[in-house]
């Protein structure tokens, strides 16, 4: 065996050992910052070390320094694991080391993007003619979608924003909800549209945009307008009423963007697809693959109903490209130029799961969230704060000093190690937020988690 082959085999063994034991280990990282600095720091080696010793050092540090986010009882933020075919495919991406910016640098990745884009649109219920870009995450997807919107609405007003910038441009109205994700505001900031120069539509008790207030708000605005709706609130999992919102954006000629970072995939569930009803009427949709689709970081996807606007917003040359059946140059749909073959693990996950497998994964996570909420409701000391419509559960301790008791419970739970979930604030109340997004979580894991939460109530 060549030295290179033996190094890769050794690495594969270490990675497999890590994954095989992840369900048993303490979920939070065990190493302190000092320990990691001692282990990994020191002077830059002058002459270099053996490849094996470098990999061994990282693998050893990873045992205690990583968070078991790939494990079955990690419920923090909204973090998926990675299905085995996606992890393996990601290794091939590194071995191939393709620059997936243009077709001539990697015909394979270009075609994989085409195929995966088609499959994703089919699963999400989006028209096949929409354009697709493979980006690093939903932040980048929101940015790309809103850059496309900015191009499109200003082009409609006779302004070339790519050439002239925003100086002297017609003002763009941006409409968001009180519960829009902070990455929307970050995208507005980066695009020169202003994070605070927005019209906010109030939300209901679950965090859904009140669509009946959108019509009057749009009627009061003149000029190019972009509306940002959400499929899947990061706390409650609730969905804005997309169809009713699309009625209003259609009537008033506004661009409709939907942030569906994880909620978009409710579209694959027979019992929950109604939550994204009307999604195909949007102008752009942003989502993540590294959350619910369970591929390795980093992976997000942007879809738009306006391929020409999408390319013009992202590239300088695309303005002169005549649309044809030519090969796909992946960079035309994303902010980056040189980039890795990020669509390859997406393709592998979809191919290994199939439509039924992915839909079962989504349904299983939702059913497990319901199971967890049922356990928690059985304890009179706890209160579930949200309607569990998909995979998110918000729970808090009841009684006097509920916020303090809830924060103590969260601290105990995070230290105890059975599982890990994030603290959040919902409508001014401290809460524990659990997101069931991992393909490998079982009913037994949920039962252990419920027991751990109950143990941690002060
Ligand atoms: C996670 C999330 C994002 C940001 O996605 P990243 O993958 O972290 O870039 C945006 N919107 C919503 C609703 C999310 O849940």
C-alpha cells in the first residue's frame, strides 16, 4: 500500500471509531480551552512532522474537543447530523479537490449540481424551471436570494444596480415580520438595503406573520418592494401563511422571498406538506442542506423563479450571456468564484435516502418532537410553550421565578451530558429549545432526554 493510501485508511478508521462511539459519549465538549491550546498549540514546526502523527493528534483532540453534534441526542440550535453516504461523498470531494466554479474545471460537479437541483425542487414542490445555487448555508442563501430580488425589482424600475450601485437608485421597500431570522437582517445590511429600514408585520402567538396586516401595509407603500416570509420559525417551528402572503405580494407586485432554512422540508411529509402550501408562488426560497437534509457542513441552497435575474445579480459576465442549453457554470448562481463540490454530498444523501427515505426522516423527527412534548407535558413542573407542528419543542419550568429556574435547568442539562439543547427567549420568557433534526435519533433517545430534563428541574 502506498503511504498515501495507508494514511487515508488510518484516517477512515479513526473517523469510523469516532462515529461508532458518539452515541455513548458526553454530548458537550469535555476539553477546556486551555487543554485544547496545550494539545494543539506551540510553535509552528520548522521541519514538519509525519502525516500520521498530524492526523493522530487531530483525532485525539477531536475525542474531547468536539461537540457530539453528529450524535443522536444533540438537539441544540437547529443542527442536523450527516447520513453516512453524505459523509463518504464529502471525502471524495476532498480527494478529487475539484474547483467547482466553472464547467471546464469540473464537468462532474456541474452535472451533479444539475441533477441534485432537479431532485431538490421536486422534493420542495418548486417548479422545475427555477434556478438553483449551492451555497454555504441559509445565511448565504438569503443573501443570494435578496441580491437577486434587489436586481429584479430595480431592473423593473429602470435601474441597473450592478452597474450603478444604490446611489441615486429608487428606494426599495423591504417588508419583514417581527420574527424574521437575524440572517435576513444581516443580508439586508450586506446588500445596502439597511437592516433597520424595514416595515415589520406583527406576528401571532406562535410567531406566524399576520397576513391580514400585510395587505394594508403593502397598500401604503409605493415603488419596488420585497417581502420576506418564513417557513419554520427557529423557536416554535411555526410557518407563515405563505399562500395568503403570496395573494398579497401578487396583488401588489412585490417580490416574495421565503426563508425555509429547515421548514422547507416539511414539503416532503405527507401529513405536514400543507404547512408550505403556496411555496411555488414565491419568487425566491432559501434553505439549508446541513440541517434537516443531514449532509456535512457547510451546505445551503437558494432557488429563484427568475434565472436571468439570479445570474445577473451574481456575475458580471452573465448580463451578456444568451440563455441556451449550454453547460452549467456553478459560480453564476452564487457569490463565490472558486468553490468546493458542495452539491456532491447533497446528491449522495438524496440518492441514498430516496424520496421515501427523506420523507420518513422528516416525519420521524416530527413524531419524535411530539413524543418528547408529550413526556414533558406529563410533568406538572414543566410547560411546553409552542404548538409542536414540526421538529421544534420549547419548554420551560413553571412557578415563581420561572425564568431563573428554567435557566438553572438548562445549565444542569448542558453539563450533565445525556443530551444538549439550547436556551432561548420566547416572548420574553426563558425557555429550553430542542430541535430534533438528526437522522439517527430514536424513541429511546427521546425517552432518555425527557428523563434528563425532568432530573434537571431545580
Ligand atoms: C439556521 C437558519 C438560518 C441560517 O442558516 P445558516 O445555515 O446558519 O447560514 C436562517 N434562517 C432560519 C430560519 C434558520 O433556522
